[in-house]
């Protein structure tokens, strides 16, 4: 084969291959694929031309350049910063900033590297905010710190087409000396609260014990009072019963003695007798109930009740009142005194009965004859007996 022909064929093959490579390269440079979460800024000959949207985009080959911008929310770590609070306490703090590219053209044209710019701005703002607050506020008002940092970042980042969505301060730590002082303060506060709670518990226990003792004393006093009431009631009832027994015995003694006197008078020749009113009242009350008595019903002896003077003398009207006052503990001593007075009155009645019998003996002269009194007796009853 002719060498010249071979050289010509080889040259044509090389040229064809070069054209193929050039065509592939041109196509490759003309097609730009943009992901769904980003946008790309296009420049032609170094001049900003347009933003490429997600999908397939065709650009001028060899003279165009593209720059990608992530349109999702991005996280920037703010390195730990040291600051001096307003009350001269050193603290360290770090934070996290969440940003989002809102305008890719501004982010491309207005700032060289928006992530670095936002991070540096967040660091200086964090130090400034901590230095404008007291130590206690930096430890307690975390939300206020976040809000102030975000507000400080909003204005410059808007010019860069960046929006600060959130700022979160992760840690704010005072110096070691301050931490030790705070731990001592916390320990002292806990001890103080423990002492207060212990004192309150002892006070409550003492109050409960005093109240229990008080209630116990009240119950004991009520029991003693009830016992005294029952004892006083028993004594009062016993006193009244003794008084009534003494009264009954005194009346019966007077009646028996009077009956003997009447019997001796009846054996005499006289038909006129002078008897004490007390004796006639007693005979009228008990005459009908005496077993084997010879006393007959008469106009002066048909009453079963004591006369007013006799009831007043014997104190019979006070018996019911005395019994009705048994429940009153303050009247027990008075009841006992009334019982003793009743017994004394019974003794007086018996004495009056004996005096009446002696008077009857003096009137009859001991043999049934009647002596006329020097003066009329208003309290005597003349009785005609057959």
C-alpha cells in the first residue's frame, strides 16, 4: 500500500476523532442539571446572567459558569465563645444557628461566603448579648438570649438574601470559681430549707401532741364530771328518800300517840275535847288507811290531803321541785340541804305532836275531864263526839 495513502487515512481518522471529542465536550458544557433542593447562579464571560431552576438547563458552552446554592434550611455551629457579663463574671457559651437561603442572587452577589459570614456575625453577637446581661440572667433567661441574637442577625442577613430561622444557645457555663460558689450557695440553701422543714415538722408534732393531750384532758374531765353528777344524783335521791321515810315515821308516831290519847280521853265522862289542828289533819289523811283503826268517818276527818299550813311546815310541796332539779349539778348541795331541813322539820313535827299530847293530858287532867282554856284558840278544832 502506498505510504502516502496510509498517512492521509490516519490524519483523517485523527481529525474525525477530534471532532467527536469536541462535539461531546460541547454538549456536556451546554447541559446543566440542577437538583430539586438547589438553585444555580449562571455567569457568562464572568457576568451574572440568570438563576438556573431545578431540572435540565442549557447554557452557553465554554463561556458559562454555574454556582450552586442549597435552598434547604442549613445548620451552622457557633464555636464556644468567652464573654464577661455585666456584673464582671466570666462565662463561656456556644450556640446553633438555623439559616435558609431566600434569594440566591443576593447570596451570590452580596457576600463572598454566606455561611462563614453568618457564623462570624453570630459569634460577635453572642458575646455582645452575654456581656449586656447579669450572670443570673445568662443562666436563667435562655429564651431571651436566643431572641436577642436572632434580632441582631436579622437585619444584616436580609441584605445577603439569608433568613435566620432560629438561634439556640446550647450551654452557658460560668468559670470554675463561680461554679464552686454557686454550689456552696445551693448547698446552703438546701440546708436552710431542710432546717425549716424540720422545724415545721417539730412544730406540727408539738401542736398535734398538745391537741391530743387537750382532748384527753377534756374527755377525762367530762368523765369525772359525769361521775360526780351521778354520785350527786344518788346522794340527793338517797337524801330525799331518807327525808320522806323520816316524814312518814314522824306522822305515824304522831297518829299512834294521838290515837292513844283519844282512847284515854274517850274513857272519860267529858264530851268536849280540844285537839291540835296538826293532829286532826294527820288523822284525816291516814285514818282511813290504818288497818284495824276505830276512827270513824266524820265531817272533820274525811280529807286525805294535808292542810296548807301543815304542807308548808313539812315541806311537802318542795319534794317534786327537789326531784326535778336532780339533773342540775349546781343544785345538788341545795337538795342535800333541803333533805336535811326536811328531816329537821320532821323532828319538829314529832316534837309538836308530843307537845299536843301533853296539852291534851293537861286539858283532861289525866282522867278524862276537860279544863276550859283561859283564852279561845283560833287554831283549835272543837269536835263533838258521842
